[in-house]
C-alpha cells in the first residue's frame, strides 16, 4: 500500500504541474530511451528471450509513446458555448482521473509500460505500475529513466511481485484508486473487473485475441506472405495481435501455404543474443507444451505439417516455426489463442464465407486482410468485428493510432488522440448569465 500512498500524496502537485513541463519530462525520457536503445534491448533479450533485433525495435516503438504523449500533454481541451436558451454558458474542462493502477504483461515489457504510463502522466495522473513477474527489470529501467529526466518522487511507483493477485487486490479495493488499465488474458481481466467493481473504477482492458488473416484470390501473394510473417512471427507469435488463423481463398491457398512454409522454415532459431537469430524461446515450459498440444490436436484432426510441427530438443523452450495445411473446422487452433509460432491455414470459397469465419470467435482485437480490390477492402473492413485491421500490411501497432479491441478482447484505447482521454474526466460548469 506504500506505493498507492505515495501516488495519492503526489497527486495534487502533479495534476497542477504545467502541461508543458509534464510534456518536457516525457520528451527527455523519449530521447534518453533512444540513446540507450542497445543497452535496453540487451536487458530485454536477457530477461525474456526475444532476439536482439526485435528488442531494439520494441525500444524504439516504446519510446515513441513517450514522444507522442509529450505532445498530447498540451492539447487537453475543454469547450465554451452559449446555452441553447441564451441565458447561460456551458463550460467544460478535462481533469486527471486520479491515481491509476497499470498492470503490464511480459511479452512486450517496455512497450506496454510506456503505452500505459505515458498518457497517464501526460494527463496529470499519478500511478502504480505493476509489471509481470517474468519481466520486472525492463519496467524498473523505464522508471529509472523517468526519475532521471525529472519526474517528481511518488508520481510513478513500481511494485514487483511473484504473487500478482495478492498484490493487486488490496489496491483494487482501496477507495483512493480511480482507474485500472490491464493488458493480459481475458480470464484474468474478468477477475480484475470483479475486484474493481466495488470502487466503480474507470477501466481499460486489453485482453485476448484470435486474429484472422484473410488472403483473397486477387491479393499480391508475395506481399501477403511477407505480411503473414510479420503478423505471425512478431515476438515469436506471443502477441495478442498475432495472426492466429489464416483464411485463404481456395484458388491460392495451396500456393500461399507453400510460400509461407518455405519462408518460416528458413527462420533461424536460437538464443536471442546469437547473431542472425530470428526466433527465440517461448516464455516457459507451460507455454511450449500448450503450443505442442494445439498442434497435435490439429494433426489428429487431419492437418498436414508443411514445415515444423515439433518442439526443438535443445535446452530452452523452443518450438519450430510451423505451417499447417488442410486444417479442418473444429480444430482448437482456430478457436484458441496459440501464442506461439504456428500458422494454421484453412481455405474459403467466397467473401461472405471469409467474413463469417473471421467473425466466428469471442475475440475482436485485430485482423489482417490482403486484397487488391479497394471496394472489397472497404466492405470487408466494415463487416469485420474487430477493433483494428491491417489492410495489406502485417503490423497495426502505432503510437499515433488507437490500439484496442471489442467483444471479449476488451475495451478502451491506448495510443492516438484517444489514449489520453482514458485518463481524463470531464467536468461541466453551468454559468448563469441572467
């Protein structure tokens, strides 16, 4: 509770901090993080295993949230208008919601910290930041940079713990806390929402995903394959936005599958610090075993491995990049989040069938679509039940864009102009002019 005590005590002064000065602290933190990209990337790779090249990319991506929200800090606006009857004025202002609890996952330890903390700080909120037990060092390094760049004591308070529930539940039931932002599984998200209900906390929930990757018959297959590699293999498939199932038109399904298998089969596996490595280990034995179980279920139902399909028999939690053809309906891979380097391919015959298959999930975080037909792209994009869509590209994440999902993938947005709004309350003042 000492962390929340500190956040509450620092709240009034931080909320009153000039927006420009809040922004300047974030800007200095952005510049410092970029200067230390190599050191921070090495720390991330040693802590959670992703290849150094991916870690470097994440540091740059993470830093971008600091730069974006340093600029948003001075754009918190209200409005002034004459009331409809003319006898008064309507005045609104935006104010920080108050102390926040931010819970981040292990798969993108630096980017998830900055994506949540930067808008909170820009808005004038203080916070308690709880990283995943597997990756506390990245968060501690980020907090140290903020302190070095002039953030006042008590504004950001990091708590590390190997028992997440025991640590967060007392905070969620404390009436001084005003907001929770969580990234993680849908199951844990439901639990946290229940704990937060007593205090009617403002919630931002970025939960599970089951992203469809649609390839139509008129798609540029070279571009589609490269997009598929990006969408599937980012962080080794351990990403909520990872393409989970590949719905490919029957006219090109065979060709696409073979090309993708050739591309993934050439990926170098190994320790993230080794030169040329493109795929590191999964996070732990439990996750590796889950991936193996899902692949075996698909094979038992008739799927054919075009490449991979096995755990790597070396020390560590490695699994081969895998492409499965002839995947049948009812296969668990099509309904469960894989969180690993496995691409199941299933064919479709019509646009309507593709849309129905893509929407046949409880999740709605992201989707990907490759087509050369602009009218089809608009039709399908409007019909997909998902918060984000990659059109002819395999990455959707961007600090300037709103990140988030619908259905059981959660609610709320991070990034873009929408991101800072999650940390602001609207106050209305009725002015009598009679």
